C-alpha cells in the first residue's frame, strides 16, 4: 500500500492525480499532460503549493473562504461536535442542537421575514430544493399551473440537473440533457458586454423589462418565480446597473411571483452587508446560501424561506430532504464561522476598509492598455480585458483566449485570479488587509504586463469585427 502524503515529490502526486482523479470543469487529458497544481496548506489569504510557492488567493478558494484559511476555532468546533454527536439526521421528527442553533442564527441575520431554513450540503442542492419548494408552494395554493421559473443567461446556480438548468451556462446545457422543462432564460444585465449605445441606466431598465416580456409571453398564470444572483459571480462578476433590481422588484410584485435571491456568493459579507439583497435593496421570498456560510470549512448550504412560503409548505408533508441536511458537524462549524464574522466585525471591514481599497488599487490598473474597466461590489470584482476601451470591443480570438493567458501569468506570479471569458475575476477572503490588496494589485499588474507581451507576440492584439 502506498501512503500518499504532502511529502511525496510533486511529479508523483501529479501522476497519481492524473491516473485516478476526475476533476470538475476540466479537460482531463489536457490537465494530465500539464499536471495539476498541488495545494498543500494555507493560512490567512495565502496558499502554499507542493513546490513551496506562497500564492495569494485572490479567489478565496471558490469564492467561499470568507474568514480566511487556518482558523483553529473551526477545527476545534468540528472536533468537539464529532466527539459529541458526529451524525444524526433531521428526518422523521428528530433534531439536534447544531441545526437548531444555526437555523436560529441564520433567521436572525437574514432580512425581512426570512425566518425558516431548509438545509443542504451545497448551493446546488439548495437550489434543487428551491425548485421543489416553489412548485409545491403553488400546488398547495391551488395554482398547479405555475411551474415556470425564469432565470438569466450566464447565471450560475449550481451543477446538479436542477440547479444547472436554473443556471444559464450554455456550455453546461450542451451536456447531459439540460435544462429540465419549465425553466426559461432571459438576457442578463451585462452593460459592458451587451449594452451597446444605451447608458447603463437605460440598459438596466431594458433588461429588467425583459422579465415582464417573458412573463407575458409565457402567460402570467404559468410563472412561478424569478431567480437571480444579486451580483452574478461565476458569469464574470456582473454588477447590474443601479436601475435593474428596483425595476425587477416592481415587476415581481406586479405579477405576484416569487423572487429567489441566490446569495451563495453574495451572502455572509461579500458585498459589504450580510447579504447582497441588503446591499442592492432586493426583497426575496427565498435566499439560497452556501459557500461563505461555513467559509468553505465544511460543505453546507440552505434555502432561507419567508413566513408565507414556509407556512404553506408546512401544511402537508414535504417529500424532500438529504441525508446530510443540517449535518451536525457542518452546522457547528458554520455557526462558529458566523461567530467569527460577527465578533471580528468582518462585514464592517469589507464595507469600510477592504472594498474601497480593492476598488482603488484595481481601478488604477485601468491605465493598462489591455484593461477597459474594473467593476466591483464589495469584495467581488472584475477587470474587463479589451483591445479597444472606447468601443468596449471584444478580441478577435475565441473568447477566453486572452483571459486564459492572463490567468496563467497570474499563477506564474503567485496570484490566483480566475478568468471568465476575457474578464479577470477577484473575490479574496474578506479578512484581506489593505497591504495584501496592494500586493494583489501589484502582482496583477505584472501578470497583465506579461500577458500583454504574449498577446502581441501571438498576433492576438486585434478586435473582433
Ligand atoms: C457556487 C454557486 C452555486 C453552487 O454551489 P455548490 O456548493 O457548488 O453546489 C450556486 N449559486 C451560486 C451563485 C454559486 O456561486
């Protein structure tokens, strides 16, 4: 038997990884040839890889390590809970203290009358729950024809069959029989990429009205809900124009449909409030949460449900649940994570210190020839790469070609930034300091300079016609 440890040579780890480990969202053969980066440990905002590099994690893992890496309190909360009660379920009229404590705390933090929590182990599962909650709600209200859920192109709501269908990623829909029936996708409020000659304000209204057009086209009596991320994350950090959400809110109210805010990234401080719905003044009936709920230390997600919807669902048996709904260890760790977020005033730090520092440091990069804009809400932001800032042109090359080059140069400079097409995304741990933000922006500039040389060398410095 081989004992596989951090001390094995990187090449051996890579070979074993390529032989046995199938990676999510990855072309397997291409990765096997090049070898995956092996991350061995992390502390604060820094990762260490198997070659000893110290990498600034500008993505907080996958947008989730809100309190930063290496907090022993969360490890201790997990160990304590594992010793006391490692597992019990919440089916069939049983409960346990960690699920009680966490649901109470979430209800306290959540805005409005979002007082009821249905647990899952991920954002995808929670959004699958939402599909069933929404349709069951309308069934029980005597309106069983209300099944259609409206979402947006380029939205991300997860990767299971249900949540991937809610999402609007065409590359995902092309594989495995998605979307499921009765999910309808409208255009996204992405002014930089799609706004044409409109002002951002006009464009925000126009894209909100697309919701009303869809409702009328489908038939208002068939529409159950609208789902959106307050700020689209995986789609490239698309901050909607200020006019968008107020207009959506009006339309949702006019037609009496349910509104779901997918807060999986925006929740737990990312936008400078506890929830993105507070920052953008959205009044959802259901919020999806995951990621920052436990800072990624344990897999946990949930649907947070308003009094009205929870009340109707409670009238009969809801035939749905996961073995790990409200898992005691995950719940205890999430509760401890929230304690740290609160006691260390991390949400205030985002709003008052880190978000303004990120905006300033990254906006300074817009004097780079390849950078058109930096757009951000709180500690999520993105740089638009463009061959022509004035016309907001796309590159002639396949979308993502230049973004990928830039991402590779970030990696080479010990910075994790992700590319979504030709947007470079940042979403660092919320505890990042102003100095660390300075380092992030400095490494990003070096990466941009190096990428620019490569882009010119390969003849990619050209706009799409
Ligand atoms: C990541 C994400 C999800 C899916 O969460 P998983 O835990 O990966 O299943 C859903 N919605 C949004 C907005 C996300 O960013």
